């Protein structure tokens, strides 16, 4: 039986053999993971289709064309052999090592009983909301400037350049050189395109997240009991952006030669971080989705990223992007547009900060927002007003959306 590089999408012509999970000549059982392949857009895992002996034809690190035979399986009867160890997703395998959990004691909830990361977590830890949780705002204080003692040290003596010691660079210092993976190369190309092919400008605002935090706490148990997911921040942002995009259609548009294409649907790209880089699967028809549906779909994207099962259908299209740098602690940043889209919203970390409210200084949980946009399509006035509407929707969210 031959193992070939499968067709992933019309635009993908080759793939990198990134990792073999079994050694050449090893016994392998049906449905066990054999290898990981990387393309310029997705990483996928290939499973064995029969029991047998694996013969590897293409080593790790080699790039081959779609359809290439990279290994064969000589089918044999392994029925008398002991059952294989439980199949774990990459994320679950890492978590099992960290928590010193024996996989054979866990019942997997994935396809064909595969153990997923959430199977190893306590109920309170499950869900994307935990990944994006910022319940306790970061506490930071101003840096303390060193005081002066009143006695200044004498000035350092001047040294002529010819008196400086010579320094010779050692040529034997340790380095590691690795070729860029297809995904990393594609990320580099896209980021360069965003800079070179758009007239990108960024505008900023800040939002008081107090009301959103209060609603999350109020509906936390309801959401888990009724929908089986944790309520995170992303549904609030998706809802706010969809409403604002409806009011400012240019932000949801794209350029096609000399034409502006106004898109009357809202497919929101959600940036998800994986081990090999950032990917942006698309939440289709976001305007029709409930908060629970948004959470469940994004959780599905996260699982696909962790198990290398994202498909081209998950990534194609998208009219607007939301990127949450706050999960990594980013206070403020400038997100890059995801061409051919015309705008991207950057979320950042929530911090308690003193703000003026009704003539008084109060402490509120604040988040900086950044909107990068293509000035060829979107005027500055539209961009600023769009971001202000997002802010207003977040500070006064519709509680009815959480009850469905």
C-alpha cells in the first residue's frame, strides 16, 4: 500500500515532509499517525490505512510534489500483537508529559477514540475562553527612576581609539541553520505583501471592558451547562465588528484592479496561533451565528490547529480579520492587513488603569484597540468612526445575545 502526498487545494503544488512518527521498518496499525506534512498554508497529519510494516521513501526535511509516494506499507496481520498505545493529538501528547498523566487511563473523545488536549484537562480549564482569559488585569507600576545622591562621580578618562583593545570575531561560535518551512515562508511573503501592496495606516482607541467582564461572569455557568463551552471574549468582538461593518461597508470591501468589491456578507477571519505560526481560519456568515456557535466554531479551529487537521476550506476567503495579541500580553501593537482584505482589528491585554469618568478618576479594566486599514479604499474618517462604533458596542453589549 502506497502513502502519497494528498491533494489539499488547487493552489498547493508541493509539501514538506516535516516529521515521521514511526521509523523505517517499524510496525504500524491502521489509523495510527504516520507523518506530518507542511504546505505553505496548512499542516496535515497522515494516518495509516492498514496494519503492516512501514517503508519510508522520502526523508524528513524534503519537499516533494503533490501525489508523490513518500512511503509504503507492507500489509501484515498484527492481530496477535498487543493493542497499540492510545493515539494522542500533538497537544495532548505534550500535556500528558507535563502533567505526568498515563494516556491509557484516559478515554478519548476524538475521532476513533483519539485523546485530545481537553480530555486531559479539568473542566475549568476547557475552552477557548480560557486561552483568551484576562480575568485578572495585569498589575504594572511605573518604573522607579534612580535618585541622585548629590555627589556626582568624576568624569571617565578619555581613551584614544588607538588605545582600544582589538577584538577579533571568533568563527567557531555555535549556530543552528534551518531552512524556512513552507508555512513560515508563506507568512513572510504575506507580511511583505501587506506592507508593499497596500497603503496601510493604523488608528487606535481604547475600550472599557467592565461590562463585558461582568456579563462573562454572569453567564459563565449558564454557557457551560447549556452549550458545553466557556464564554470567551471573541463572541463580543465578532458581534461588535459585524455591526460596525454593516454601518461602514468600505471596511468590509476589497480591491479588484480598479474596482471596489463591496461584500454584503461577513466572513470573519480569526487569528489562531499554532506551533508553526499564525493561521487565520474563517468564521463564515458571522452575522447569523449565536455566541455559543461562535465559541464552538473557534474551539474547533483551535483543535484543528493542535491536531494539524486544518483544511484549505477553513482558510479560504474572509472579509475582515480579528487578531488577539492580548493572550500573549501585548499592550499595544500594529496588526498587519491580511490581503486581499482591507482591514484588521487588533485586540490587546486588559489592564486596570486610572481613567476620568463623570469628573472623577476611577480604576477601570481597559483595552487598547488598533485598526489597520488600506487607505486606498477606506478614508481616515471612516476608519476612526468604525473603531469608535466597535468601542461603543463593546461598552454597551446586547445582553439578549447571550441568552440564546
